[in-house]
């Protein structure tokens, strides 16, 4: 199947002429909160499309992947092929590995990664606030990065959709994937809802086929294509997932095992004796931490005299008292810039992050924006 999108040719998107066009091509059955009332008793065409986009997205969330409640216990194995270019490597070789997960309940699971150095570890979830990982060794790993790249596209492909609030304006456009009609939903003018982040990453574009199967996600420079869709426990699960960065294939996931878990008991997800407790991870859609003190970084200049520009991700741990510990930041390639950003962000302070009425240690990623303008703390900016 030939994909048209940014991979080879631009995806042909045309705004729907009427709400009836979407209803004819998709079975949209779930309900979502209605948009704000218009001044007129007759809803505008844009208002109708906005409401339909929210309905389509909500229906797609319920129809795809393995996340959420209501799914009986399951066992999954994903075989992975990927490119890890590194710096200065113009002709990287494909690498391989696997991800295996046993899920007893939504917050009770064990996940094991196997493969190249830096990708061999396990993690466990016993309850919402009880997560564990293998004890770090001479083979360091980044569990969150590995799950996002090698597991989430199969298990929870619409995770980022939780960032799209019911009152955010959305649109539906028509697309084509090798002759398959797609209905693509996206947030209109997303920067207004995420002024300090990359809005195309926070609010991806989701494209569904007429059966409500997720077929394409466009998130920033990454395009993910979902093929070999098979039904499991009433959910559509892609058994072949390809990810392309700037149009070049860099990751492929193939599901080799997906089956009901007959022996679903607590021992399945019991952490190993050397497992290490993990902080609470702030998932998409959860309240963002509120900073009470931020200081600007003393920014270096790139070799050649050019200033840095863009949004740079600085992972942090917010302690229970709101102080900050910076974590590894592999996405920032310049060591000078990394040192400068981490030195500044380590001085920040947040309100204690609360979950179920109690303060927790929370893992979060700061998107530090460098745009040539003076630094303005987040608490001094207008709310979106």
C-alpha cells in the first residue's frame, strides 16, 4: 500500500463540504460534549464540523488499541526493527529487539524490553501509584523513551488525544491512503492551547478509515502508519506499524503474539526483588505542574556564531516539596546547551504535584523555548 502524506507525496486533504459527508463515510456512534452555544439558534457549519471531529476522535479512542478499561487480561509481544543513527553516523545499520507485556488489569502489568545494549530491562505496574523498574546497571536504559518508541503505538496509539479538551476547536478533513478514504481530525490553530510546547506534537493529527480504524498519526516530524489491522477483544490493533521521521523509515513494529492471558494473577506482575520504585509519570491529559519560580538559562552560542532556536525538552523529577532534579536529556545534542538548560531548570520550583489528595514525586518534561525573545516565566504568561 502506498502512503501519500509527507512520506512521499502530500496527503490530499480537503475540508468537508457538510457534516453529512462525514456521517456517510464513518460510523460515528459515541457522544461527546457539545461545543459552546452559538449566538444563533442555527449552529454554524464550523460548529457542526467541530462537534463531529470530537465525536470521531472519541469513537476512535474507544475502538483502537489496548488501553483503558473493559479489556480482559492479555499477553502481547512486539518484534522491533529500528534505526539508531547516533551522531556522525551517515549510514546506520538496522537494529532489532522486542517488547513483551502481560496485563492483568489497566494498572497491573509487567513489560520487558530485550535487544541491543541500553534496551534490556523490565518494568512493573502494581497500582496507579506503584511503578517499578529494573535496577540500573552498567547497561543504562531509558524506559519511558523505549515505551514511547517501541510500545505505545500498538498498546495506546491515541494517548496524546487526552490533551485535546472538549472545548478545543477541531476540524475534519478528507484524506487518501492508497485508495482508502480517511477522515483526519486535528486541532484548529493549536498553538493557542499550547504556547510553550510544539503544538503539532502535543495535538497530533489522527486519520481514521471508514471502519474507525486508526491508520495515520502525524506528530511533528514523525508520521506513523498502521497496517494489518486485526480485531482483539473488540478493539482494532495494528500488527504492522511503521514510523517515519522527516519521511525516512526509522522504526517498524510487528506484533508476533497477541492473545488472552489465561493465567491472570498477581504473581504475573510482581516486581523482581531488585526492582526500583519509580516516580509518578504525568500522562497526557493530566494537570500540568504549576511552577512558582523559574529562572532563565545563560544560553551559549552555536559553533559558527548562530544562536539556538526551538523547543528543547528537559526531563525533570519534581520532588514532593516542589524542588527539581534534572534527568538525562538525550534529545539535546549540544552539551553546552544541555548544561546551560539543566543548570537553570534545576533551580526551578513547583507547587507539590498532587495525586489522589497526596503529594508525589512526579516525572515531567519541561519544554524550554528559545525564540530570541526575553525569557518570561510560565506563571507570568496569560493562560491559554
